[in-house]
């Protein structure tokens, strides 16, 4: 049985259901659907304190904003985006179109077709998440999406210059200084000045997440996102200082971000808890990290690594770091996670900011059924069929007729019958009757 040195509740998808949030979001979406730009402007003024002639930034305005940045900021954005683009391109290259001949002259094919318009939501709030621009926009562009609309809110009345630069350099076709539910709704349903998109991706607060939930079906979404999660699997070889630092690195995302250590060493667990108490007072983001650790942090001691991996899989966390003597073993011993970070030289912060894999990942146990955002999310895998051998069409028609009548689908059966009649001259009573009535095609 595992030993809990520090226990806390485990968040589930049910925890995201907030009636007051849902009702407020439903009202905003309804207003945008009815009043279009007027509603968007009203809510932008109310929530963002932003009143502009146009919320879309022109190319000239974007260039002026980017010119205010230190060249090193631009260089760093370009470096990170090169990493994201390189990995996204490798993903795209792995997806090949296929065509197979399953019977003589029966050709079945599969193509990966990009959605024609995607929306990228880049959150603002306390943190200007420039990296979210890389993850949502570059991935869409590598997938071949011809039109990418990107929205981000002003932060305390100011234009987030680095975020705008990241959006532009990532390849956004339209950039709007617009946040919250009104931005998501505008992209999804369209207004007089914003054409609707087919899919919306990107993280956000509870209101943005609820807006995506309510609009799903009308548009596609990347996934339902909850608070950021980190879990570290560690054995006695792990460094307690690095472990503590990395747990707190994700706890600073918000006061409800779970940070969990599953270790085979009670000594390590105690040392990590001690380090966290020593590190927290000096963290500039203590106002988020401290309640996150206090209310949602856990330290679990497992009997061995087998149990540790089972516990980790049962939690199905967004980020899983593996600080063990042989970290790559986790590739075969774990299966429910958003992303793995193997070894002490690899941390979740690299995934969030610089390494090149996508940081939009499943939370709240969703890793049991989905992965994170990737090139394939912007692609629709579609099929096509062609029969160029008449005898094969007749063979399939005979089977289709029998199979459809078992299910009482007479119309389906007749589609098959017609091909058998054409290519084999087989008589069917319903065709004879139709011809006698003079309604059959010549």
C-alpha cells in the first residue's frame, strides 16, 4: 500500500462544472451570435477595458509593436519557433496519404486534408503566454491551414508586444487584440468583420474553457483544458532540490494546479517537502504556487517502481517527469499521460517554453483517451473510393443486396442490385416492374 506523506484531493473533469460560469458564458455567446461586432465591443470594453476603432491589428500596427521589443526577445522567439516548427514538420511528414487496391479495380484511399480556417486563442491575464502562439499557430500552419485567426487580450490596458510578435512570426493571418469569451465566440460564430473558423485551439481561464465546451460541435476544439498538472516519478537516485524546483515551476500556473511526487524513497519525499518549504517564501509567484501546493500537492511513497508507475497511470496527469536511474523505461511501462519528460536534465518548463513539443496537453484525466495538440488535430483524415472494374462492382452489389436486406434497408439493396443488373444482366423483380411502368432509366 502506498504511503501518503502529503495528501490532497485529485481533480476530475466534474470539478470544471460551474453553473454560474456556464450561464454567464452562454449569455455572452448568445449576444455575440445575435449582435455581432456590437456585442464583442461591449464585452471587450467591460472585461478588457479596451475600446478601439478596430480590434484587428493592421500589418503596420504589428510592425510598430514589434519594433518596441529588444532584438534579443525577437531572436529568442525565432529560436523557439524554429524548434516547434521542426518537430511539427516531422509530425506532418509522418502522415502519408494512401491508396490500396482491395479487390481487382477497387481503389480505396485516405487523405489528410487541413481545416480551412483555425482560431488560436492566446491567453493574457497574469502571464503573457507567448509560447501558446507558437503551439497553436505554427502547428496549424505546418498542417497547411490557409487561414489562421489569432486573438489575445490586452494586459492591464497594455498591448502585449511579445505576444503580438510571437503571433506574427508564427504566421497568423489575422491578429485581434481581443480576449475572453467574446473572442472565442467571435471566432466560432463570426461577426460582421470576423469570418468564422472551423476549429479553435489554445488554453484559457475557466470562462474560455467553458466557451469552447459550449461551442464544440459548431466548431472543433483542441481539447477541454483544466489547471496545469505535474507529476514526478522518482526513485532514490533523484535530486530532491531539482524535484522541488520542478514541482513548484508548475504550481505557479495557478492556485488550483496540482503538483504530485510519486517516489519509491520516503527519505526523498521528506527532503522534497522540506525543500519546497524553503523555496516557497522567496518565489515571486508565491501567491499562486503556495495555495496550489498547500491544497493540491501530494507526496506518495510507493513500494517499488511498478507501483509508482501504476499510481502515475491512475492519475493520468498532463505532465510526467521521470527522475529514475533508467528513465526511458517509462516509455514502455507507462501509458496514461499527456507528455513524458525523461531524466533530470529534461523538465516540463522546457516543454512549456523552448524544446519544441506542443504544450497544449490533456488535463483532468483526459490523457486516458486523448493526446495533446499536434499537427494531426488540424487535419481531417478523409477517405475516397473508386471502382474501375465492372465485375468487382457486380460482386460487391450482390453482397450489398443481401447484407442490406438483412437490415431491412431496401433502398441500399437496390443500389447494389442496379450494378449487378447493369454488369451481369441479372433480373430483379423491382427493376422489371419499374421498366414495365416506364420509369426506368434507358
